[in-house]
C-alpha cells in the first residue's frame, strides 16, 4: 500500500532514484500531523527548510549527529536515492514522536492548544544527506534514551494496564505509541542502505535549545544510482 501511495506516477522499481527530498518529507509530515491531530485533538505546525542556517545557537551535539562536513547554508533542492516507503516509515515515526512531545509540553505548561513548532532541516553533507527533526517538547529521560531502539519497548501504557480504563470490548489502540517497533524498525531499514537513525536530547535553554533531536542519515552512494540506471530504472 505504501509503495502504491508513494509512487507519484513515476516509473521506478524498489529503489527510487532522484526523489525530491522536500516532497518525501512533506508526505510524512502530512501523515504524522493527521495521526497526532486525530489522537490528541491538536497537532503542531511543522516547518521544513534546507541547511542549518540560523541554527548557530544550538548545542554542538546537533552538529555531531548531522556530521562535521555539512554545508551550513544548505541547498535549495536535495535529491535522494532510496526505498521510499522505508524512509517514509522512519520519517513518520520520528515526526509522530516529535509532534506528540510538543503537544505534551504544551499541556504541561498550560498552553496545550498552541504547541510549539516542530522543525525539519534537510542537510546536504559531503558523504550523506541528513534529515534532522527538532521538537521543543519534553525530551527523553535517560532510561527512555537507552530503550528507544529496543524492540517491544514502548512509551505507551502496557496493553493489560489499559484494560481497566476501557468502557467497551473495542480493540485497544494507541497509534502514537504502541508496540515498540517503530524506531527499531526504522533504524534497521535505514541501516540496510548504510544509513542510521539517531536521537539525542537538547537541554540548554528555551525554544530550540531544548527538546529532542532525531536525525535520519542517508548515505550518498553513486554506485547504487548507476546500477539502477544501468538496469533501466528512472
């Protein structure tokens, strides 16, 4: 279903070549905001931009996640070679987490109707392309950081804990945090291409100086592009 929905009418096989990064991110933003709004009643705005310009006040930890050889000003157009549904899955997972964390922070501060924006930065590095998702939410505690990429670890209530709260026999669902497979599977998918999913806390002040950062790294591999084109791909 993901493959059909994300094909966009362009002929390609399992590996999609020269995908517009902004379009890929926009699809994921739309889905993540829909899930957040449907389950929490509100969703933060998501601001997508290129490069790290204007991010000088962020801690060095973010630059470490993205990579030392990044172009600070960024390009205004970045193309990706990838298995698109895999990247879509990873993006939706980190965006859902970012959106729900921003909403939770708003609830904690008494401004739940106006959650802080989530920022997405597309960074074109020398050897890889990074998609950094920065929220201004509650962040992750140390135990959560350790368990984030473990299978079957979840931030949501355990299924049996939720039964006491049920008023019917309807299936229990919590799309914003359920089985504990989203982030581990995302990292596995990105790792198949030599990429990765990284997360880290920012706790150095107000606004974008605090919250959680998730970075999806996609390596540049000209051999993949050439092999796909040699076999008649787009």
